[in-house]
């Protein structure tokens, strides 16, 4: 058999989607613990509802092809195995890295022959289908269109950009979401107890569990890989919290086993607020190195990158402002990049915005200006809108004196007219007080000239 293909005989329904050869004791923990039924699948509740397409495919044995789009470790391969095992189909895996058009066609021809000869259907699983060329994806079309195979193709890339339209239109697109921290804890706890996993041979203290959850980053496979390494280290040490009881995996063992120090960070507690406070104050204080340190702590602790990005957007106006106007553009672009590409790559965008904002000249004149204006409004300094500024587009407005003495700025020298804009109670208010720092020095000079001309000084 070609190395690019991996084929198993159909598993009995009771066997779920477990792949042949992957149930032995030395198989990776993540493989041994692979869910066998939809009920064992953690997370993805939006795909598991009664009557959902995925349940109809598996429980109703309705043939259809699937495109599974989601981050690593969220269950794409598992779903393919469940489709195979619970529907009693043959499972064939084609490597998108190693297989060419020849291997794809061979897999489909074999599935067609099997269907004709015995009525046995085939699940053709293609992982990382976005790595296939257009020609390789084209080779899948006859098998999908004629239902010689039930295609289950998995991708971490946006399929609307990476999968050809004919294949996309012939498949049902299912989007998988990153697993939550609670989902990862459930995966870890199941592996500790299940006989397919560690079978109660070890326990995990709470600090070590939190560390594994943070490192997993929503990836179930990664959490089990780290758990297996930590369990191996603990068992080799032979330490036990209770005489004759299971060996305990503590935080120190976990840190050593996965070669990653635990970051003391509680996303709902003091560390969350203390570190983000230190981060903002370091950027405001122009200490790039300190700002990057706190950024790294938040990234390593699994802080929501969208939260970091939002704080940078706020800081760009609150602490940098018009001293460096492009800082807001950079911060907003970083926030958009976080949404577009996600972590870990978005760490670069967050770091770039952090460095630029830390090095930029600083001004808090924007927040002082708007807060001063708001304070006056709240204290009742409102007043009537001057008559010449009021709406004059309806019949009778001129009789009320609305707009009659308004001076059109574009008709005036330098495009600036001498007239009153603010209501009487705040006619002499000076909210915006620009600094002489960075680009705001130019704004300061310009605003002083404009203000004198507007107010006839």
C-alpha cells in the first residue's frame, strides 16, 4: 500500500471511530483518548444538537461530504473517525502533504470498486486539505459528486480562500470553535480516570491542571500530550501524596516535563488587573522593554489577545493622542489583525503596536479635552444653539431667524469665518489644550491661529 494512504477495515459500531493499530498501550495518550462517539466529543455543542447535519450523517447514516474548518486540536480528525466507525464505513486517510493526484484517484477508484462489489461505503479523510493544489482538489470531485466516497476534509485555513468552489459547493461546511478552558479541563480529567488513558495511576494538583490548561490554548491534543509527559515524569520519580495511592503530578513536575515555566496569572483575579495595569503604565512611561515583558507574560498566560488589543486602542487616544496621530491607526490595525489571524502569529502585531506606542511622544490632551466638555454638560452648561447655526432647511425657518446670519466658512479668507459657534454659557471655554510634544506641536500652533480668527482676536 502506498505510504500516502492510510486505510483501515471498518470498525464495529461498538468500537466507535477508533482507528486500527491505535489502541495499543504505547499509542500516544491523545490517540488512545480519541472520542469514539459524538457523546464523548468535548466542545462543539453547536454541531451536536439533535437533528444537526453531523448527527444526521452519523446517526441517520445519510451520505454527505464535510469540510471541517477550525483550529488544531478541536476534533476534526476525531469527527472523521466517528463518521467512519459509527456508520460502519471503511476509513481511508490521504495525506495532503505526501499524496499527489495519482494517490487521490487510486483511493477513489478503490472506494468505487468496494462500493460496487460489496456495497461497503468509504470515508475518505483529507487532513490539511488547503495544502492540496487545485489539480489535487479537482481529483476529489468525481468521488464526491457521485458519492463513491464520503469526503471529510479538514483545514485550519479559511476554506473560502483555500478550497476550490466546486468542492466547497458539494460539501457541508462545519466550523469548529476553539475549546474553552472548561472543555480542556474535562478532557484532562477524563484522561486521568479512563482506562484507555492513565486509569487513575496519577492525580493532578490544581496548579498543575491550571498550567496545562493555559498551555493547551484550546487544543485538546496539546493538553493530552503535555499531560502524558508530566505523568511520565511523575511516575518515573515515583512520588506519591498518599502511601500506596496514585502518584501526584505537581506544578514543579509539570514545568519540568513540558519545559515551560508556569506564569502566575489569573484571568479573573489580581494578576489580570495588576499585569495589564503595569503594561499600560509601561507604555505610557515609554519603557519599551518593560512593556514587552508584561505583554509576554499575558501572552504566555493565555490572556485573551482581543483584550490586550482593546487596551492598546484606548491607550492610543488616551496617552498618545495627537502627539502621534498614526498610533491610533496602528492600534486599530493590530486589533483587526488579532481578529483576522489569531494567535500565535498575532503576537507580532501586538508587539509592533506596543513598541510604536511606547516610543511615541505622549499627550493626554484628548482625554482631558473631552472629559472637560462632558463635565460642563453634566453641570448644566448647555445653552441654546446660536440662531445662525440652527437648521434652516424647512419653510418658515428664516422667519425665526435661523441661519440668516450664518457665514459659510468656504467663502471666507483661509476658509475660516469669524462667528460664534459655542452656546453662550461656554462661549469662552478652552477644552482642548494641545501640548508641544511630537506632532501635536503643529496642532497647537494651528489651533491658536484658528481660535484667534474665529473669535475675532
